[in-house]
């Protein structure tokens, strides 16, 4: 089967999609349920309809675009990714898995492929944790990991809950109907940029993911004592920013201490109060993002960070409030899907290599309801979540071809 | 002379003034030229007019309220302070020196005092550095330390310059006319809360300031490399927040290293970019506020901090931009004014003690154009720049009486 993947078309569509941003190009900022996010969704919905797909949206805004199979009663083969982008991010994270899946469907149809099983393209709501503090909102809810009650308890910085924000964005279906039953999908395969340096360094165009690292998120609030930066003597200060500085360095030290490159930990947010040049900070808020491919080692990392926070807080006379926002298990990709993706790469004449995803994806949660696999394409410089994130049109097209061939194989499985 | 200082009246007026705030009580947030600042000014202007004073405002909004002397041709004795408050501050910093001076004038007039020299109450614009990054904007300009050209170069976070903001707030007089000639005032005396613990600890109601510590401010921008918090390995990261954390701790260590309690250094602001839970910070901005009573030691402190920033930046592969925003000399109070304040305290039957002001005040810059003195009252718990900043009505009234008697003595000096 020759697959007419149109590299120029998908590049054009990625460029157009990148235009929906709340920061000037090349930065992309697209936060869930904002007017910009809704405009981007409308653009993608129109493309999906043009391609002849049947659309359905759930109460969170997860979007399902279906290509009916010859045997509609069989469970569908699903693919997809997300459209939202963290502040000052790039144009390929998530979007390649959405527009790439669409291009895969179009190429398969143009090649005369007739799926036995239905194919569904899923656009997940809020893979990024920007607004509500928890990543993979849509796929967590689909997997039943976030219940409607838990969604109602999640609020953004303005105190707006997820259901309130979803309704305001026009998604009014009941949240009780979001969770999928086990077996709803036959399999799920996500196309994504690597967001790391391995494929580029090896000169290999296709990565086949074997496992996704286990992420955890902590929210820390440190409360000390403020006062005038000139008048309060150094001895006896209880400066929340200095405590936060020690915690940030302890987080780095804890990740380095495992001496395994798969352990990473990051303080991405540090806010101080009252945030005045001549006032001692009396409060600091920071986030810790900790990940490891080994769940036990990830848990030990989190435990060490918690202990370090307590030690710093006690020594500096600062109160510490620690909230474990999430601590998810890692996901193993299904060996049969790994093999299917490798065969697809071979059929496309493309070298592939197996790797582990240290970044997490909606696939991490789809693994709770069906077999999963992931296909990676190279990220220039290993760079992601930045405006200079880049994969070439050819690399994107190669990923689309491997995705299409993998989906075709899976959609042809009678059972 | 019996002085009928009305403790209840000035407490009421302080309470009313505290109602002009952009944060809920008990916090006071009143940033220069905001609608809230302008409303507070209007309230105080009305009180000054009611007291029969003649008002003049310059192009920055510095306000002069004059009680004419028997010999109007003599240089005036001045007093005053500021109305602006940093975010989440309290109700006594600055305001006690404005409303206290007004109460001193009223008490002197009620007691039948007739000044030989004119008395002027000055309300200084923007003693706090919140909006434009430089403290004592008004008094610096009065002292000629900030020229109209330099004022035009100072911009707030939105890029608005000082002259633009002043004009928008309704202050349209030429900035060229702001600077006072040397000898414009006979003397300047400021009443202020101590903002430190010494008077309360000693159980002494009146502090007579002998010197004001030398302040310096640095703005630091650290630029590293961002990326995905999961995908970028720990080794080789150039995390701007971790560099900033090391710098903040180095600032503390540098201040402690002098082993003199008069050395203080504070990081009050730390902003990170892009500020996302799952993105490595690629940029950090921080402010350093460094002070010492000894100018040479202060300069050595600043030099050590600069060296530490370079060391951290080089080791972490981060670019460092260091801007010295201000580095002012300390000010010595005039021995004759110190003696006058001590005599005034004795006449009021109040114990007093001499002390050094580690916080700076508009007096620091008035010292460039005339002899200066300061009178302090106790701060409960040594606390300032916080909502729980407190001095009792009695303590405020005692300070007002000492200020009034000091002003009366100075205004009676024929030459």
C-alpha cells in the first residue's frame, strides 16, 4: 500500500494552528477553555468534518472523530493527542498527534484502505496542567481516574472549577458520561514529538515507545515572617523565599542523587508574597514536578523531597504545607503494539528504535482502559515546551506514515 | 507651653486613611499615582486646607502645606513623610509622619504658638520603590539627585515613564521646577515609626535618629535554557530558577558574613519564566536590597554579591545581567537637631534614646539640601511593611508632641 501523506498540507495546518496563541509568534500559549483554545478547536473541528468524520464531544470537551468501520460493532482503534499549550511553548507538542492522525486518516482513505474496525481520532482536553494544576485532565476523566466529584473540586487561580469552566466553554454534556468502560477501544496509539534528544542524536527518524515514566506533582506553600527589608535584622528572620531557594536546590540534589538519567525533578513555579523589593517575603509557593521510569524510585524521590522540605522548614522557622497533587504509575506499552509500530516503520522503509518516554502523555491514562502504543519523531535539539521546538515537515510526515500503517494493521484485526 | 495633641483625632484620621487601599483591610496597598493613591491624597489635602494651610504641588505631586511665619522671608522649617504603601503593608509607615505633622501644627496653633519662620508640611511622592523600582522618588527629585531626564527614563512594569504617570495623575507643573535650591529649608524633621524592635525592647517611647543607613538596590536577570520538565535530563540543564536560588542564598550569606547587625540584604522579588509546573525556568528576575550604616561596608557587600552572581552564573551556564539601580550614601542627622529633639522629649516628660535608622526615608535625601533630624516612635514587635504593623494611639500622640516641640524650637530660630 502506497500512502500519499501530504507533508506540505500538514505543515500548513500546523502553522495555521500555531496562529491561535495568546503570546506573539513563535511562542504558542493556548490554555484550556480560553477563547484562543476554543478558536483552535473550531479550526480543527472544521478540518475533521471536511475529512468526512463523525464528531462527538463529551462534557469536558474531549472530541471523538470517527471513521466508521466495515464492522461498526467492533471496538474502535483510537489515536489522538492534545491541542493545549503551556505559556510560551511551541507548535508541535500535541498538535502533531492531532493533525498527524487526521493526515493519517486522509492518506489511508486516499490509498483506498477500508477499515474493518472503526477508527477514532481523540482530541483530549487539557493535557497540560497549566490552568487546573493537574495534567491530562481529559484522559484522566476518560480513564475514570478523575471522577466528576474530583473534577468539581479542581479550581483554577480565579477559583473557577473544571465543570464551571467547561460549561462556560459550551461543553454541557453530563460529566458522569465521560468515563469509558474497559474495552471501549481495541487499542490506542499516539503520535508525538520526542521532546528529548535521543532520536536526533542517533539519527533515527522513528521512536517506538516501550514505557512512559511515572510523574508526580507537589504543591508547596512555605509561610514565614515578613517585614521591612531594612529594619529587620538578619538573625531571626524567617524568610520564606530563602526557604524556597533551599528547597529548590534540594529538589535538584534529590534527582541527581539517584545517579540515573531517567530521574528528573523540576521546580517550575516559584511565587513570593508580598513581592516587593523592600519587603522580606513572608510566603512562597512552589511546584515540584518529579518523574522516573521506575515507580518505586519515583516514590522514594518524592519522599526524600518531602523530608528535605521539613528539614529546611524547621531549621528556618517556616511552616510548610505540602500537597501531593498527583503520583501516577508508569505505563507499559503493549508488546504487540510495539511490534506493530516497528513493522509499520519497516514497511515505510524507516529505521526505528525503542525508547522510554520521560514526558507523560494522554497515553499514560488511556493505558488504564486499553492496550496502548506511542510513535515518536525527533525533536530538534531535544527542545520542547519552548517557542523554538521544531520537527521538520519530512519528520512529521514520516511519523504520520508510521502511525497510519500501525492504525491500518490494528483496524484490520478481527478480534 | 501645654500642647493639646488629640490622640483620638489622629487615630481616627489614620484609620480613615487606611481605608484607601487596593487590598482588603487590615492590609494597605497604595501605589503611587493609582486611583487609590489619588483618593488618599485628596483626603489629606482636604484636612490640610481645613487646618488653614496654603497648598502647593509640584510636577511630581510633592505637596507643600504652609503655615506662614511672622517673618515670611525666612527659610521655612519643614516636616513630613509619605502616603504610599507597598503591597500588603500596614497603616503607620509614612502616614504617621504626614498626619502627625498636621496634628503637630494644629496643636501648636491651639496652644497659641506663633512661628517666627514659616512651617511647611511636605507630602513626598512615592517614597516606596514599588512602581518605578527606585525609592524616594519625590525627595530625590527635590534634592536634585534625580533630574527630569532621569525621571523620564524610569518606567513602570507597563512601560509608563514617571512624567507620563505624573501627568496622567493630574500633576502638570514643569519637572524642571521640582529641585529645591540649597538653603530652601532651614531644617527638616520627619516623624516616623521605628520599623524595628529597639524602642519597644528598651521600653522607651521616643527615638532620636543620629544617622540613616546607606541603601543600595540591584536588579538581576538570569537567563538559562528552558525545556520540558520531563524530557530534559538533569545533567546539562541550565535552570535559571536554580541559579536564582543560589544567588538568594549567597545574598543572605554575604550579609551575615559582616557579623554586624547593621548589615542587611534581602531578595524581595523573584519572578520566573515561563512559570509553568512542567517547564524548566529559562529566565529569572530578582531584586537585591542591601543596606549598611557604613557606606564602605555596604559597597563591599554589593561587590561581594556581584562576584557571587558571576560565580553562580558561570558554574550553571546562565547569563547574568546586573543593574545597580541605586547606591546612596548614608545621612548623618544634624547634632543641633538631635539635641533639639532630645530637649523636646524632655519637655514633654518622655524618655528618649538615640538610634540609627536602618530603613531609609525621605530624610535621607532632604539631607542633601538642609539640616535634618528624625523622631521615631515604637513599632509593636518591630514589625513593618506588614498588615499587623502597629503603634498605639498614645505612642503616636507622644511622637506628635515631640515633633511639635522640636518644630516650635526650630521655627523660633532667627538665623
